C-alpha cells in the first residue's frame, strides 16, 4: 500500500458550503484542490473506503462510527418490526420495472411505510439489496414515503445493503447520501458500518467515487452543521 502522508485530505474540505454530491470536484474547488483530489484518487487503489472516510472525519474531529446500541441510533431509526410483504408487491419490485410497480401500488391500498418482511427489511432494503434502479428507490422514498431510517434483524440499514453489492450502483448511493447522509456512520449488530461491507475488489471504485462525487465534503458539512441536512 502506498503511503498517503503526502496526500492530505484537508484539500477536499476547503470551503464551508455543502454542495450536491452529483457535482464533480472540479466544479466546486480551486485548481490546487482538483490536483490534490485527483492525485489521491489515483494513489489510493489499495485504500479501503472505511479508512478513507475515517481519515477525513478525523481531520474535522467527527467520530467515524456510531455504536449500534447507542441512544443516538435508537433515536434515529424507526422501531424494529417484522411483517409480511404482499406477493404482488414483491413480484412487481423484483421486475425492476417502475411502471409495473406503480401500477401494482395504485391498484390496492398497501401500507408501504410499514411493509416489512420476516427479517425486518422494508422495500428500500430490498431494492438496494437487489440492485434495482435508482428511479425505483427514489420513487419509494419520495412518492410512497418508504423510510430510509429502518434497520433489519441484523441492524442493517438500506445503505448497508447497497454497499455490500458486488456491483455498486453509485447513483443510488449518491441519492441515499443526499437523503440520509448519517447512515454512513451507523454500525449494524456486528459492529460494521455500511462501508465496512464494501468488497475489496471494489475499493478502487469506491475511493474514486468518494473523491470525485463530493461525498466527503457533503458528509462533513452535514455532521458539522446538521441544519444543512
């Protein structure tokens, strides 16, 4: 692993405003910041995203994880519950067809906010675990009000599922960050944050995403100034 001492993360956080994560770093920083960020992304092939995030948050005196049994977690997440998800709804979700899902949902008065399976997963959990399109995740959160602040039987949030994917959908991850950035810090029942579940083969893609998307700047801004969330 190459040393990162010469590649300070400080340059990623110059300025105080929280920018949308869909903006590239070169749109929101000065020339020197662009050069440093690009160099770090190029050099950090072997750096896991958990370490990358921890280093950035440490520079801002922000804790990089929140314990699963902490009061902070208990206050943030909806109460755990198990239920059943109607088969037509599951079939429509698995189709990864937004129009089909909308048709099924409009045909009956489903209680989507509280719909959970036997493992406590809600529809957003399932959509992230199955790698469904970002449009479906957005529809579930924005239109049907399915919450993101839900933990399953193992203490995992939908973001845990998205990060564990062998083929991460960074559009969905970017959306979750905009809606609920604090999810990146919450541990599951085994003490793992979402980024702890990233597969080693995806480390390079993740660190590049974190450097280029504005994720770190957005996250630190929200944690330092919660009113920006």
